[in-house]
C-alpha cells in the first residue's frame, strides 16, 4: 500500500502519465488519419468502423488536452465533483482505447490491417501497415 500512495501523490508521475496519454492519442489519430487518407485515395471509400475509430481517437485527444488544461488551471484538482468526473472520463478513455484495439486488431478487426472487405480493391498491400501503429498504441494506452 505504501508504493501506491507514493505514486498517487507524486505530481510529476501524474503529469508524465497525462503527457504520455496525450502523445499516444495524438500519434494514434495521426496514424489512423493517414490510413483513411490512403484508403480514400486508393478505393474512394472507407468503412463505418474507420470513422468510428477516428472519432474515438479525436475524442481522446480532445479529452486529454482538456484534462491537462484543467489540471494546470485548478489547484488540488478542483471541486470533488470535478475530480469524480475526471475519474469517470478516464475510465471512458480506457474503454475507448479498448474499442480501438478491438476494431483495429489484426485478423478480424473491421478496421484492422488488410481488411477483408477492402482487400480486393487495393492492388498492393499499402493499406496493411498503418493500422499496426494504431493497434499497438491502443494497447499501450489502455
């Protein structure tokens, strides 16, 4: 219990975790947006799950940025209800990245590498490598 309390009250560790959370969400969004751009160039369409993944990643970036700004502006975390709200939103953030990991998983995710639905339309396997970065970062972020 002692190590948990020391981590819980270590402000540098908490700030570092928020920065890593922000970086992972923004890098995931950039990688996945590059994938969708590539799909639209090659096939001129994308699946609805691709849009869902991009929406989840954009929400994660917006939430993390908002949480960092709130943490910076408010001393001692703000009022109690706001702290509980951030805990709830952190749980939703983890759930969102679990959803991204499921949707972009290899061999079965509807937004995963080399999606079976889009495979006949893509001449070479240029679409297959970009979702790996999103999948790996989703696992790390979770």
